C-alpha cells in the first residue's frame, strides 16, 4: 500500500464537524486477524462490530460469556479469525490510526467511510516492534495507554503469526466510558484473550 497521509485519519478529519467539541470522543478497538485481507478491514463489517461490542461489553459477566457471544456475532460477517485484544477504548480529540501513521507504521490496508461526519476507519498492520515508556498499568494518558497496549498486542501478534487491526470512529462519550465495565481479575482478562479490561486510563 502506498504511504498514507495521517491528516486524513486524524480526529478532526474523521469527526468532520466544524466544531470538534460537538463530538469530542472517539472509540477504537484493537484486534488480531489471521489475514492481512480480513473482512474486518471493510467498512460495513467494522461499522457493525464496533457499536455492537461496545453496547454488549458492559453486560458480560465473565470471559466465557464474552467469547461465546462475540464468536457467534462475528460469524455473521466473516469466517476468518478475528480476536479483539481490548474492550472498546474511548479517547478525546485524538486518533490512534493517525498516531500509528505519524510514527511511520504504514498499513497493509486502510479505509475510511465516505460519510462527512463521524466516519469510521479500519486498517490492518503487519506487527512491528513498538516502544512505550509506560505500561498498561502505569499509563496516565490515552496516548500512553494506546502505545502500552500496542506493545502487548504486537508481542501476541508476532507469537501467533497474526496481523493487527485497528477500528476507530468518533461519536462516543468519554465520561460515560470511565469505569463502565465490570471489574475483572487478571486471570479473567487473560481468559478473554484481552490485554486489559477498561476503556480509559482512569478505569
């Protein structure tokens, strides 16, 4: 894929509003795929997966419940393996896809919705070494938390010989996302095949 301009995937470009404060938050999801051409890289699939998972996550009592429900739902849209590594994360006035591009991580495939407001974007990256000064536990900002997550997801992608997908879309509520998920033990998070189980640095 040719070099992608980060400005096309920054928060303001995806939000598309004259005043970004009208829709200040963005939701993103990081997952592993078994192919660089997986259908999660298609707008229609990602547009359905992201809001469904966000709405359901607060209802999941344990990892077994989560994995059974997501496998059944994902099967409606694609047959290839897709393994979310985070819950639906929420940030303010920032885009993880633009951040990836700004650091020079060029995708295998990257698309964005043509709609002018609250456009969804989805892409797949080959795993490459990522550095982060913070860990998932110590991260204090959404940016630091994202890069700490990417360190762990990249490690798992390399070990499993898989690719990394990121889906992002403006339009969620950051304040409502804080502490919105049930508290899970570290063991339960691992059983769910996630690297964390909270949506923001605050919880």
